[in-house]
C-alpha cells in the first residue's frame, strides 16, 4: 500500500487544525483540488466537521452533486468489494441512515480522489467546449 496518500491526509488535517489554514489555501499549497481537501477533512478533522455543522455553505450544491456522482459511479467498479460498499452506502443514504458519525470513519485516498476530480472537471470543460452557439450559427446562415 502506498503510504503517500495517508501522509498527505495527515498533512492536510494538521494544516487545517493547527495552522488555521482554510481548505482553499491548503489545496493551493499542496497542489490538490479543494474538494479533495474538504473530503479528507470531513473524515479526519473534528474541527472541520464542527465548522460544517455551523456553516453548511462550506460545501456548495455542486460539490454535493459531484460527490454523489462519484459514489454512484463506484457502484459499477470492477472491484466487487468497492462496488458492494458503494451500493450499501447509496442504499443507506437513501434510507436516511447516514450522519456525520459515519463520515468520520471515511478513509479518503486523497491522491485518487484528487485525480478523479481533476478528470471530471476536464471532462466537463471538454463537453462545454463542444457546445455550439446556435444563435450565432443561425445569423451566419441568414446572411
């Protein structure tokens, strides 16, 4: 097992808990995605979880949607253990069985999560680049 993600997780937690850096500052300093930092903090920092309780806007709706998409995609993972755990999580979430106590037990591989988030953002941007401006095309044909 690669110890680097675990060391990075500890570093993220220490920077947040002891140096009072915000998730965006930590992300910039460590060259990782801010969403990855927040997921690590959600699983490892009681200080961060308390802040989330006080200020639910720490996560945007887009961030929640992205997290839900990622978990849902894991249901179709090749590794049966991962697929089972993801399916179980989705079912329990839909039945309202999850709260912050369950999130504390998350073991987030920040490197893998960051790579996935970067790939998702690239795919979204690539999709946006393919969008055609219809009014501009119609004006061109009208001339």
